[in-house]
DNA sequence: TCTTAAATAAGAATTATTACAAATTAAAAA
DNA sequence: TTTTTAATTTGTAATAATTCTTATTTAAGA
């Protein structure tokens, strides 16, 4: 995505367009490896050397609040982040920490349909996602 | 579960039966609220006042490694733990932090069947679980 | 009962994240 | 374009969660 696209997303959410925000959202759209705050800092330091730690955490939290970034929680202590907000799932290896997107429209439909019929009392569903734990083979 | 049941689980895994381990696994089987290490300590302090922090973390990690306890990861920083290891899912409210078990045999079958057919290349599935995010109503 | 490898205690150290106050800046208004 | 102002960022300190380390204790087999 070009920088204009990033800026558009921020404006649509009523967020001020700052270089730090553009850099972080850009990084998340480039990276695709569900990075932690640390990994994002490392990535954007190349083009933006002086960004403050706290700013990264702060901006990520803002993005999550506005629904343009999702948290990806794993068995590790550090939080991972995801720039893809459309419905999808994750393959996750606790041994290596590797996380891969698992996109599957057929599965999405199956789950959405299932929960449309099934009525869970006392709970309003906002988002469902599958964590598929196991081992990556051949890498 | 009685204490003998707890001891049996530990022995079957080749783990030494210590009072600390019995207390922690017992607590997890009693609590059903997916407690953090802190919450477990608080709970067992009543009957076991002098347990060390580090011991709790250490024991929980051992239990997870032996598959008798699972980690439940949320958007929060502190890890949650679950004494129920059979296939089930979680309703989770990021706003309040509340986590409830969602048991559904029909869903389990649907998912298991689906992934039995569907062959994900390069990945060997060990466990699948759904995180259902949203809001608890009326409480 | 004795022995020993394994487990626990206590507290220090580390890591991830948040909080705070001062300085800066994006964007609206003039 | 300049000014204004509220929002944002910085830098650093503080906190929270977890891990590490070493000495001590203990469960369980011989």
C-alpha cells in the first residue's frame, strides 16, 4: 500500500496523520509476520531512527482501539500485532513462535453460519478467530 | 476432584508429587475462571501461605509442558491458565477481561471433521481453539 | 533409613509495558 | 500564511509480569 492509502485510513478514523503513525501502520502492512512492538521499532528505525518506544506502544493501542490493527495473542509474553483486520485465522507453533495467517473463506462461512443459527445466550459476538496450534513442517 | 485424583495425574506424567504442585493443580480444577499466576497464588495462600512466586510460575510451566494445563492467551499482559484440557473454546470480553468456557460438541465435531478433510500443507495440527470475542450481556 | 536428583524458597534481575511531564506538531481557525 | 490549540511525541522513570540464580529442602527409589 502506498503512503496515501495509509493516510486515508488514518483520516477516516479521525486520527491525526503523523509520520510516526504512517510509519507504524505502513510497517504492519508490509511485514506480514505478526510483529511485536520491538520488531516494529527495529523495522522502522531504518527510515525513522528516533522514534520513542512509548510512542510505538501508544500508537499501536490507538490503532487497536480504532479497529485498524488487531492484537494477536500467543503463549509468549510479548504481544504481537496484525495489520490484517478481515476475518482470518492463525497457524501457530509454540515451539518456534512462528505465526502464519490461515485464510479460508469456506471455513469463515461455515463458522459465521454456525454462530448465526446457534444463539449463545448472554453474549454478543464481535469477532471469532481460530488458533490452530501445531508444528510447521519442512522449515 | 479429590487430592488422590490430583496425585494420580502427577504420577502418570512422572512428576514428583509435592504439596505445591497438588495445591496449584487443585486450585486450577476448582477455580474455573482461567486465573493468572497471581490469582492462583492468592487462592492457595489460604491453605498454603508460604509458596514462592517463582515456584508458581515454574510449576505452571511444567504443567503446560506436560499437557495437564493450558495457557489461555488474551489481549492482556498477564497469562491466564486453564485446568480443562479437553477440546473447548472461550468467550472473551476484552473490555472486562472476563473469560468463559464455551463447550460445544457439535462445533468440535464440525471443526475436527473439517480439518480432517482439508489438508493444510506444511502444518501438523495439534490443537484448535476458537476465541470468541465480544460482550457479555446482563452481568 | 539413606541417598540423590529434583524441586522449592527468597530475592535479585530482566523484559514488556505504562505513566508522566515537558516539548513538539498537525490541523483548524483567523 | 500565520496563529492557536488540542493532540501527539519524547525521554525517562515507574510498574508489572516473569525469569534467573543459588542455597536449601524434600520426594521417592535403593
